[in-house]
C-alpha cells in the first residue's frame, strides 16, 4: 500500500491511468451486473467504536479483518476471494468480517473519495453494497474513475439518498474513521494491501495468518487458509491449543513497527560510484544507494536512510523524448520542460541551477510544497520537494530530486545540495547505455534478421515473428514466437490476447472489436467515432494527449498512460505503461488495441505492438457481422405463458419421481463439441424433465419450454449430443449458485453459438432451485452454461439496470444433492469441480 520514495521520480509527470479498455466480462457469470445489486440486508451490519464496518452475527467468535484500499489493484483482484469468504462463513454465521479502509492520500485522491463514499453509504446501512459496487467500478473503468460524479451515480444505482451520501463526503464526516484505520495499520505493522488478519477476542488484538514455514501472509491470504482457520475455531481446536501452551492472546499480538533511527544523526558524506562507473556523487555515510528497478532507465538510483524510504534523493538519466510527456520534442530544454509540466501549478518556484563539481550541468530547479497524508499513520504531512532538470546534452536529461516532509526538509536539503555539487556522469558511457535500451539496433546481436525488429533488453535475443490468422478469417497479424495468442470470447467474438512468456500479467497486448454502445461510455452516441470516444474518456485528464493514429486502412486515436500498481513479486509498486489505440471499423464499431508493459519488458512489448499494428488486417464485413450477432441481436420478446402454465417448486410437478430413460445413446465425442446453432428437437407444448447424475446422487429438473423455448431446446439438444457429460460444476458459491455447463471448466467456454434472452413475467428468482442460464454482459450472450440457485436471488431479475437472466427450469428433486456440490471459485481453485456424469432428458408429452 505505502508509496515509497522509489516512485517519486515519476511524480513530475503526473500521469495517471483511466482505463477505456473493454470490461473483462466473465462469460457465464450470473453476477456480471454490478455485484452491489446483491443485498446484504439479511446479514447483521454493525460498526466498531472507531467506525470500522463489520458484517456478520455479533455472536460469532471469529473476526476476519481486511486492510483494503479501493484504489489498490491487488485489492480489486482479491475482491472475489473476499466475497467468497463472506458467502461461506459470514452468511453462515461462522465469522464476522471487518474492513479497515486504507487510502493513498487525502483531498481529492480517488482512494480517499471512494473510502468516504463507502463509509457514508454505511450510514444508510449500505456500506457493503457500496463496497462491492466500488470494486466493480475499479475493475470496469479504473480507480481514477472515482470522482464525485461517478460516486453519486453509484449511490443512485443502489437506490440510496445520493444527496446525503455526497453531503457526508463533502463535509469529511468519515475522515477520522479513515485516519483511525491508518493509525491502526501502523500499530499492527501492516505494510501492504490487501492484508487479512483475524481475532477471537472480539477484535481487541489481531493475529497474522501464517504460512507453512511460519512466515506471515503480508498480503492476500488464500481462501484455503481462511477455511482452515474457520474449521479450527468452530471445532474449538484453536482456543484449546492456545490454552494448552499457556499463551495468552495478548502475548501474540503483532509487533508494532519499530521506531526509526534519526536519519541525520551522522551527516558525514562519503563518495559513491555505481558499479558500471557511469554515475558518482556524495551522500551520507549511513544512508544506502539502491538501483531503482522500477524505472524505465538503466541509470536510475535512489539514496535513502537505511530504514526509511519516505525521504531522500533520487537521480535519473533519460533521453528527453522518453520521459513519457506527450508531444515532447527531443531537444526540449530543461526550462521549457519545467514550464510545460509545472508552470500552471500553484506554489511552484522555477529557477536556474548549476550542478557538478565544475558546474558542468546546467538547467532549472523546481521547488514544490504539497499537502499529503502518511497512508500508514493517517498523519497529515507537508511535503517539500526540489526537482532539478539538468541537460547532459541537447537531447538527454539528468533529473535529480530531493524530498521529505517539512520537519526534515532543512537537513534533507543539505543532503540534496551535496549530491548536486558532487554529481559526476561518465557521459559517453551513459549515452551508450541509454542508446542500448531506448534505441536498440541490429549490431547488438548477431542473430538479428529482417523478421525481428528489436532486441529483448533482458536477454539480447532477437524475436522471430510469425503470421497469425483467426479461424474465421476476421483478423490477421504477426506475433512473436514464444508468445501466446489466445481468443478472448468474453470480450467479443473478434478478440485476442497476445501474452508475453515472462510476467504475462504486466506484459501483454489485447485487441477486440466492439460496438460503441457496448463500451459503456456515458453520454456518447451509438455511432460515435474513435476520436469522439477518446475525448469523452480522456479529454479532461491532465497530461494525457490524444493523438491521431492509423493501422493500414483503419484510422483513429491513441493515448499513452502510466499507472502505479502493486508489484506482486516484490510487494512494492511498479509503473505500468498502457498504450491505447481506438480505431474506427465501421459506423458504430471500433477496434480497441491495448498494450501493457512493465519497465523491464517495455522495449520488448512496444516493438511487438508496433509490429502488430504494421501487419494488422481486419475483414470489416466478417468482424461487424460477428460482433453484431453478439451485441445488437434484438432481445427476445417476453413470452406470454401458455394456457395452464405455472412455475413449480422443489417437490412439485410431474417430473417428481420420473424414471431414467432406457437405451439412450449419445455420441462418445459429444463433450464440448461446438455447433453453429442447435437443431430443433423439442415440442414447446410438451413437458420435459432433465435428470442430472452426479457421484452424490441425481438432480431432477422440470424444464419450461412454454416460456423459454429456445433455451430449453438448446439444453435438450446439447444433452442429447452428450455435450454436458463429464463436465464439472466449475463455480459453486454456497448461498448463491452452483454453475456448470462449461466444457473447459474455466467459466469461459460455450457451445459455439449464443441464445437471445427469454424473459417471462411469471418467472422470478424467488425460490430455491431455480435453473437459470448464465451469460456475459450482453443480454443475448448465453450459450451452454447454466446455474442452480441456493436461495432467492432478486438481483438476477430484470430491472432498470439489469436485463435479467433467463429462467428455463426448476429443480423438483435432489436439491439436497445440489447442496452437497463442492464449493469452488475458478479464480483460485487448485482442483477440478464435482463432475456432472450425465444429463438425460425425459419427454412426458402434453400434460
């Protein structure tokens, strides 16, 4: 969670990310609409004395506490695990869940605005609904979309009194709760978010989850570890173990953060030179020098006290053009750069400066004083910063920076001044090092050839590019060998991910053809062009420049952004570069291409992206037809129930006690077979029963062809083909749904075709055992995946915000079997789900 001094060198660019990328729709997820639509009204909601929200039965002995930040990417990823914990243990009364809201800063910082909005919603007993909705917003449009307009819209969508929420936020009525959470995190020794802890003494002390080797889980804790803890608490084993060892709970309270030493106790300066000999300067003898591994430059160092990275000195050498400032000419002078970046900011002083032992580096210095908050302690800070922009040559800059809070600035300034007076750069060697990183040429490796346009910075191995063409012929391009090209049907029928072999999460390229309306950009016409879309999303963003671009015959606009995200390897932060191109395909249709890269692979990903755009060929007619079928198919007209139709419940209807059909044969290769459309195999006037056989027993379902004929016909057709035999229940959330029907077991598979939404006014998710059809965000995107409800789920019914999910049957026998299906979350599962051995259909004729 904490931003260390490592990142301050990029502060001068102030480039934050707001994602236009198509939302990551999980095909077959019946909760693809905002999860806040699910109510927590049936669970007791309280707050601690300090104001931290708590969900669950106050009598539950176990409290699970999460330190979380709505702007933290890792927290957004961990949110599904949190929901699983709540469903499995809080809703069942085995535990309470407490959230301590962390922030990156105060004022208009998005994390602070979001945390306030959630706490203010809590005053209307809706903290947890707002909590879910904020993470949905984060995942869809990025944390930078947390602004008053968006937060008000979310409150209105949740049917809250939005005026009261915003008045509470604007008055800062919940600020003290957030600061209390930060102080508690400091006392507990929290370093990262998300962090999960537990308590069995009503929250007086919090304990760490520990790994097999005894070390702490200092970030997201796997669901399986929570499950083990709950089992120990429920069985009484944990309390017994503590009593047996005579260890009082208070004695195992986490150790507080140790008191830091005085960073200026010894200001004796020592000469330092980098291992490559390219940079030298003097800094305090007891301080330390570190390579800034998160920097895009090979010459980037930070100098800080040994136990405190919140203050210090940084040095960066970079080509001017590679600073990341839009439309920056390579020969921009330090004064011009400072004026452009800082000239319009209040409280900024720009002056001429000279650095180096012989005054050889000239430029300008920028003094800033800013208000901030220590996100670990909640203490308000005044931050002093001095940034020197110096010319190494006409197209290369040395950027030096000193930073600390006001209380330490006088002494920090002495350290910074000593560094500026003593800095030495081995000019020729430095320029060569920069050239190798930012302008690689074939001379760096003998294996370079015409099909490889760049050198991988890390391995000095040339990439070999090969042609790729989609099976339907809609799109083709060249991709490097060793990179995976995978379809992404959750986004669009014409969508592919090009994934790097190293650290693929932070280094990848995606492209998808979408309808303009499906992108979810507010206040934009369905036939808006790429430039209008870009302006709508990024037009008000500071330091983001929208540039015209072209890829072959396709024209559009692009932006370049940077985002500081959690580094899952080091536990710190890493600066991701995101390059977005939006190209016009046809009126109302666009191609979105996005490249994401971490510093170490940035040169590589950029070259792959450029090769992709050079070789991209899109068949407009095929692409538009495929996308149109997904996003623009007219919704099915609500079916009027046939005479005599009425829904049934568990234990009701003619399918109760139905016998297995005899002598039924299905194709041996039917599992997962793909079809262009289902054959017509049912008579809508007949009654059909489906018998699902599992190792734990059989489940009998009465199907509803009278009101959902297309879904029932598809389900019966696939069952007759053996499509479902041997598939698994891949997503099982107790208290919510058991979901199956995906031959891949991942939640992304289907039958090769989609079905239009079928809604009946006589059917609702108002009982246990409802059979529904899963889909992606588009109403007409259902395929083969189905789900069975464990409880009434009104959030899945049609509403002004939700098109609803087709109901096409009801469990009438074997609900006890459904309840025995093993819980499973596909996002972090380590084993296969329970197997669906077979699905057989019985036609009872006209009843």
